[in-house]
C-alpha cells in the first residue's frame, strides 16, 4: 500500500510564506502534507499532474460572514468560496458572532441578515457552538472570533455588567475562539467608554489574542476612529486588526494616506497593527451605514420608530444629513430588500423616480419597510487607496463576503461579487495587470500571513506536517468572472482544491466531498 494518498506532481510550488517558488512534487497522506520534493518514482492512490500550474496553500479568508448569514448551515459546501481556492474562513466578525448565544437578544442581533424565526439554535456557549460545528459536515474549514457586541447585547443590566462581559469573553477564548471582534459604531458598545473597553480587553492580555475591529467611522472621521483603536489597544496590550480597511466617500479619500501614515507611526512605536481589504471600489454594505452615527447608535426599535414617524424632528435631521453627503443615487444599487424583491438590481435614482420621492426619502422609506435590512452596492472607494493597501506589507486579502452553493441562490438577492471572486480578482488585478505585487507576495497575503495574524499554526503553508489544504491553478488564466449585474459566476483557472487532503474541486469540477472541519484556537 502506498504511503501517499495524493501526489501533486510537476508543479511550481509556493510555500505561502513569501519565499520564491520551487519546481517540486507534493505528497499527502490522509489530511497531512508528508513530503515536498522529488516524488517521481513514488506511487499514490491519486496523482494530479500540475505541469505548468502553481501549487499553493489553501487560501484563508480572515473576514467572512457565512455564519451570521446562516449559509454555513443552509449552503454547507460553501462553493462560492471553495471555487476561489478558499479552504478556511473565519466568522464572528464586526462584533457579531453566533456564540455565546443567550436567547432573544442574540437572535435579534442576527435578524439584520436572516429570518431567525426559521432557525434552530441548540447551543449557548462558544464551546457548545464549536462542538455542534464539529458534528456537522461542511465543505470548508471554519474558525470564529467572539463578538463583543454579541456579548454586550446579552448583558444589558448594570449590576456587575463589566465583570460578566469579561467572564463570557474569557470563557469564549478558552473554548476555542481565535480572538474578539468589535463594532463601536453600533448601539451595543456606544454607551461604553474607553476605560470600560480597555478593562474588558485586558481579559485577553497575555493570551496573544487578536482584537479585530470594524472601524467606528470609515468616512470623514476615519482618523479619530483609528486613533481610538490604537489608544485602547496600547492600553490593553492587544494586537489590533482592522477588518475591510477602507475610506468611504470622496470627502475622506484624501485623508486615507494620512490614515496609513498614522498607522505606520503607531506600528513603529510598538503597536501591532494589521488589516485586511477586498479588491473592489464598490462596497457591499447595509443601507443603514449611510445614515449618521448618532442614528445608528439607537436600538432597532427606536430607529424604526423614528423612520416611521411623521412628526419626529430627527427624521428631518436624517434627510438633511443625507442631502449634505451629496450622494450619487445613480451609483447606489439595491442588492437585497426583504420587502419588495423587485428592488434588487435597481439604482436608488430609479426607485426614487418610480416612487415620485426624493432620493433621501426613498432611502428612509426602504429602511422602514424592510426592518432596516437593506443591502446595497455603492461606488465610494478610491481605486488609488485600494492599490495603496494592497502594496502595504501588513495587509492581507479577505472577501468580507458570504459562502453560497449554486443550487441555493435566490436571483432576487444579489450578493456582492466578492463572495464569488475576491481572491482570483486580487491575483489578476495586483499581480498580473497592475504588477504591484509578485506572485509570492500576493499568495503570502492569502495564506501564510493571515494564518500568522490569527495564530493558525497547522495551516497556511505548504510544509511537512501541515494540513493538506492545497490549491492548484493556472497563472495564465486565473481571474474572477462575477459582476455586480450577475455575481453568481465562479472564477476561472482554478483546477484543483483540496481540503484536509480530500478533493473538493478536481479538474475544474466540484466533487461532493464535505471535508471541512471546525477549528479552534490552539
């Protein structure tokens, strides 16, 4: 019997750590890489000829939302990610995680994306959640952060509140969460001052824990938002990571170079700072995020009350705020609206004309009618700033997207094309077309570097003893195919993907293997 279950022969092998590639064979036994070298005379149960192709570690998506959008359960193959070469995805981002799950308040939190009345939660703690995930068959490896907003929402009473939050955080980290995520722009954390945040984050001190932030403000106030994170991270002695790093709106574009310089200065002073980004100039986000921060900090019930009122002055304040932003309504496209599926794919300008309302009134009406659950595409990111982040040695690529299976798609729901093409687009754009990065630099940003950031020790590199998450692709043809008009298109050029040593794509075709695993911080 052969000692190898799989040999990938004759490929150009990238280790995922930024080193130059080598011509070699990769031998796999079970779910582990056993040898990289000359295996031409070795037999194997499965042999893949990778002549003329690149062989790389499986890509790691450090910022994903398949958990809170529930597709990790409803679309377990996660093929829109697998097709990109993503073999590991992290959830629990932007302050929201599926554990700890503490009843109605936790369910209400993810109702922004899914109808929770149709869901079944049979866990409470992070440990119970990860145990449940270990029992399930999924197509991709899944790890998670614990959302500080999730914990804060569940612990609303004043008595011993900080102590309870710290206990839930420490337990979640102990039970396998890779770190903690926050979103200071949402109501749960808006009532907590920086000293409270520091005291809570100190629960992670000494554990080499990553604290992952959705910036409180990605617009005109991006510098104060970054300053706040640097201050709390310095005081709490935690590593800082910014999710989907960008600046939104023309008024903030020129400030972005200053933001990068600010971060570099903080890094030089000893603060550990990294970030991820997606390679698109259009965001895929909640329509709610266009409204001012003072409004977003209200509870859902109070926010909806303001939007539905005919007499509340705050509603007029919202309209005036939107007017001052000088939004380009012809460039804002509705991706998903729970009520009125005919909105999908239409611009805000078109909807305003059809309804006889102003653009500002259309936005408020849509949010009110859809319980705040409206997602949009909006061209508000400067391409030059995306280029600057891509070139930065401390950045990594992410999708900020969701995993889907093709048979599960709803043509009235337009996901952002990054859910189907972010990683191949990154290679096509920054290596092949713009030549900002070398192949080894780009592939490191997709594998070894994110693994190092989150503390993932057994994946992210092609080395003996690492888990056999492997991608084989053609460097000449690899590129994305998904568009905003039709995002449901898989990329081209990726011929093989292995998750834990099992083929999930072979010869460019999906298999039915569900070989992903729930992973815990080690």
